[in-house]
């Protein structure tokens, strides 16, 4: 499931299962054809839409789309983003970098940083396996790694400090 926020105003819940898409609980079929890199033609409900990706952040979660000549700013949040938001972890972005704590119990699969590294918002910090899923935890802001409290193969508990900034 994704939450799509359009123009910082309207929110949509989007679920895709194979070729079927559901938006806010309403399913519909669509036909998508890529015309060129970043350019698409979509047919939905007998109507055609020309879609062009004008800009995309590196993480692919912030897009600027032009649909039939109209511009839209779209921010996407997947289930992990929503979970982190629910746990209040994204609140750290307003106060600068804070220690990275485990959002849930899990197993550290990979650590991408070491003490002294400078990180920017969106940089990969570590991969945490939880509930049979691998979750890449990313920097919520810019900062410098002071210490790494966990290593590959370590088990962590919820709210355990893993990386200090």
C-alpha cells in the first residue's frame, strides 16, 4: 500500500495487486504504455492521459508529473514510511539529526555507515530485517555519524539506539 499526497493537499490510498489498482478502496483497470523515458500514455475508464515525469527525487518518492498539460507534485509513502511516521521517527527531521533507534525488533542485515561518515537526508544507514521483510533505514536529515552501536547479524529490540549522530 502507498499513500500518495498530491500538491500537499489531497491524499490517496493506493494498492496495486498485479494489473489491478485500487485507489481509496475503489478498483479500476488501466492500460499503461511507455512512449519514451519518463513519458507515458494511460487509458483509464475510456479516457486517455498523457503523463510526463518532469522531476523525481533520488528515492523516487517525490515526483513532479505533468498530466495532460497540468503539473502535479506527488509525494509517496510506502508502508515502512507510514510505520516510521506512526512511531514518530520522522519528527526528528525538524530538530536535525537524532540517534537512529530501531523502529521494531529485528536483525541487522547490513550497515552502510561508520563513525565519522557524513550523511545527507535519504542516505542508506542500515538494513533491518523484521517480520520477514528487509527494511532500509535512511537518514532523516544531514549529519555526521558519531558511533555505530550495532553490527551485521546483531539482534535489536524496539527503540534500541543503533546509530548515534
